[in-house]
C-alpha cells in the first residue's frame, strides 16, 4: 500500500498512538512507558492508598452510628493543621534579639481554657510525634534502598532510648551541652550496633533480616524490662515499687522552642530530624556509599559483579538504619519523656509505625517527611488530648481507629500494580467510549 492509499482519519475522530500521545507524535518504548508508570506510581499509589484507607475508615465510623465527616473534621482540627487557616496580624520574635517582625499566624501555643485546643499547640504536638516517626521511617527506608526489610526499628529505637536514659541519669557533673551530645552520640551508636548485628548475620551466614530483627526486638525488650524492672540495676532510686528509670538530669533536656514545656512543647529534636532527612538524601544521591547501597538494592548479583562488596553494604546499611532509629529513641528521652519505664517498653510501637511511614513515602526523602506528618497528625488528632473529638466520636475507640487507618495503609500500599491498572483502565474505557461513539456516528 502506497502512502497515497493510507486512509485519513475522519473529521473529529480520535486516533490512539502507541505511546498514548498526539497523532504523529513520538511513540515511547516499552521501557520508557514502564519507567513513567513507576514514576507515576510513586505519586499516585500513596495518594490513592491514603484516600482509600480514610474512605474505609469512614465506613467503619458510619457503622458505629457517627457522622464520618464530622469525625474527620474534629480529627483535622485536633491535628493543628487548621492553624494555617487562621491568618491574621501577629508577630514573631527574632531569636537572640529584642525585635520582632510581622507574621501571618499566631504562634502562641498555650491552652486558653479547658476543653479548647489552640491550633498552634495542637500543631506543635503533631510535629512532636512526627519528629520520632521521621527518624524511624528513615531507618526502614534506608534499609529498603539496599533491598533489606528492617523490622527491627523498634528494638533499635529502644536501644537508643535505654542508652540515652542511662547517660542522662549518670555523669551529672558534665556540662549540659556536652552531656546532651554524648547521650545522643552513644545512643545513636547503640542503635547502629543493634542494627549491624542483623546486617552481619545476613552478610556472613545468610540469615534473613526479617527473622533476625524480630528476634533482636524481643531481646532488647526483655533486656529493658530487666534493667528497669523491680530490683533491676537501672531501676529508679526513689520508689522501689515503681519499675522505671531515674529522671534524666535537667541540663540534658532538649530546649522547647515552640509551645509550653509543661505540655510537651516542640523541642529542638525536630531540627535534628530535619537534618537527618537532609543527610539521608545526600548519602543516597550524592555519595559513593549511596550509589553502592542503591546498586545492591537493585541487583546484588550485578553489584557484586561490578566490584561492590555486597556483604559490607549489608552491614553498613543496617548500622545506618539502626543509627536513625537509635537517634529517635534518645531524642524522645531527652525531648519530653525524661524517663523510661517498663510499660513504655512494652507498649511502644513507633518503630513499627516507621514501616508504614517508609512504605507510604516510597522510601524517598520528601515521602518519608510527608508520611511521618500524616501519621503524626493521625495519632495526635485521635488522641484523648483532642477535646473536640469527644463530642462526635467515642474517645475509647479513637486510638483503635488510628491503628485501623495505619493497618489499611499498610495493607494497600503494596498494591502498585492494582492501582496503576485501575488508573490505566479509566483511560482505556474512555478511549473505547469515544471509539464506539465515533463508529455510531459513522454508521448513521
């Protein structure tokens, strides 16, 4: 057939090109289309997963006889994110000076009256929770980038918390700043050591990191219960019937820069978490170590063939992952907890929530930050500290509701192929509809 015999499309008829673009345009290859779908999935999948999880949560709320919209509105107000909608004429002080400048939001974070939550105070609480989740999320995300599944974030977090409490309650003659630095460094190293154990076992005998990190979690949990339990070597010296540690020295407390210190205001550990995000990005994208970690994560056999030590990267990666989690533990102790008791060790789940944060954030820097902010807001918004929620939803079920949302996110976050298939299906249905309509017009 010659070029003159090629049929021209009828006026108004849509023509599908191989790449889905304009007629006569460049048709991308299969590899290019796959890369595009993966990039799109990095945005579409977390968003649709979150929307679907909250939709399912709304169904549960409705089944209990409550209004889902009012419930979610109360949760949103409890997160403090509505602070950004309260725009007015305020000022903010310039640090280390007596001057202040105009600011569009009210930064006062005190409770004005019983039963009323000031948005600034609620937002400070949300960021306080998010600080810990950023670090535990980075712990899981860094291991994922090397092809490792770090379920040991909880144990590494507790290793950092135990070390931080020990340092904070000893060496009382040490200057405050030095005391804080020593506690943070040693706690981060404790978390790194706990993570490196799993990496070493993976590198030497091939023990799967999921199994070893779960076992290491329980080891540090029982170790902590022994240390701070009744008669334990680190039990407090004030009340022999109370299984908890001594309170850390006052000079090791991280400074509160937003909110009321007596109401667990937002401390300077938030900036440490932000710095950790930057370090995470720099290491993975701008260093030789990051290149090797990502190469091992993509294909360890190819990386080994290219001269990269896979075993070494397993150990180093798990050590760095443990360092992030250990840092989270010590920041919580120095930032607002100030002590550690047996009940804290038993019920803490921040290391496991970090798994959801990393998965929702697609193991990316910005994604981990947004995932931590989402889960931090959800935890704070459904807590008993949110007085507005009690008017529309039973506070006894609020914590379970938060856990359910987290579980739904974990359940569906791995459904990349399903979500992308549904996303592509709508395009195919629309194209078929237009084709059928065009055929009907041609027949008429």
